[in-house]
C-alpha cells in the first residue's frame, strides 16, 4: 500500500491544483527517494526505528515546509488537509514499521496493513416474515481507518442448508486487530470521535487495539481509561501553534525544528504493537490456571 504516493498522484491530476503541478511532481520525486532510503536500511530493532524517524522528519520538513508552506499556492496551503498530503505521510510510514527487522513473531502469512475500511458490526435485516426464507440481507457497518493490522474475512450466509446460490449471501469484511488514526491537529471533537470509533470497532472485535497518533495537540489531555481508546501518542510532544502564528512560515519552521517527530514516542508505539503480537488474545483454558476469566 502507498497511501501517501496515491494522494500525491491524485493532487497532480487535480485540475484545481494545476498551478502547483510542477511542485507536486517534485514532491513525488522526493517521495521515491524517501521510500528507497527507508527500504534500504540495514539496521534492526530500535536503531532501525530511529533511522526511519530521521528520514521521516527530513521528508516531512521538505514537503510541508519547503514545498507547501514556502512555495505552494494559496489553494494548496488551504486544501493540504483535504487533499491529505500531510497526514498520509504518517499513514505510509507506519506500514514500514510492520517489518521483520523491527517486530518479532510476525505470522507466517502476510498481514494486511495500512489504511483499510475496518469492520465494526454485522446484523441481519429481513424485510418481512416471508423474507426469512430468502437470501439473507446482511448489513455491515465499516469505518475508514488510517492504519490497521489485520486480515480480510470472507463470509457466507444462507437460508438454505445446501447453500443454494439464489438463497445465499456472500461477502467480505476487513477485521482490524489493531487500528490507529493519524491526526495532524487533535482537538476535543476529534478525541470524542475516536472514542466512539474505538467502542464500535471493539464491539465487532473485542480483542482489538485502538490508538491515535497526533502531531499537534489542540486540547487538554484526557484520561483514555475512561474510553475504549488504548492510548493517544503525541509524536511531536507539543501543542498546536496559536492561531495568529499558524500562517507564519518562520513560526511553523521553528516548531518543526524544536519539536521533530520523536523516535522515542514511535518506539513506544511499536512496543505496543509488539506486545499485542506476543500476547495470547483469548484462551479459555487459561482461566482455570489464572483463577479468573480475565
């Protein structure tokens, strides 16, 4: 998956961004350099993460400061969030964390990872009593997630024991065992939305984990234990600039310099992934040895 590359290509093709086409093509060239450098790293473990974060900061500064903030048109500066040119960088970076040189005990099959439309709930909606003997109407509720680790699940329901085609519904859903939202700015409304999403995802998959990765905090930190969010990681360890400073290039540049994306925070997030991979998610026999259900 290449979510950031896809957003760059979409922006290049967007007629409204035609004045920035040359700039966006330059960004695409630098994207290739960033990904190539990341993939060619020979290090492992925390050292690899630190080197990846250094490359990430270098690329984000280039795209967000030198290209968009300094050279971009008014349209590009105003619509960069809508075009997802900034937070899609983190979406693609996280995919490269799911790597055997960083995570141990990865399964022997290829995990699906990256942005996905994740499963939240499944229900049946027969239109009448007569319809109970027809093809089941299955209602799937999904939610787009910026980063996931999981697997596609294929299902089949039928009102006929032999699964006759005319009475059988088939489909596919994506089960996100771990999900994360990537936010540039994070305010109270976004926090509440994430809390609701976490609850709904865990209704469909109770063992799942849900995180938010935030660059600039625009709210007072809250206790996530009161929600179904497992943690909120402040990857720059800073608050959002005051309104009057957000459009001043020198202020934005200084904040990038003073508060780069922290390799310490990314390492802590990666440890959460590792602990989740290593854990036994459910074993009913363990209850007797432990003396409790959980």
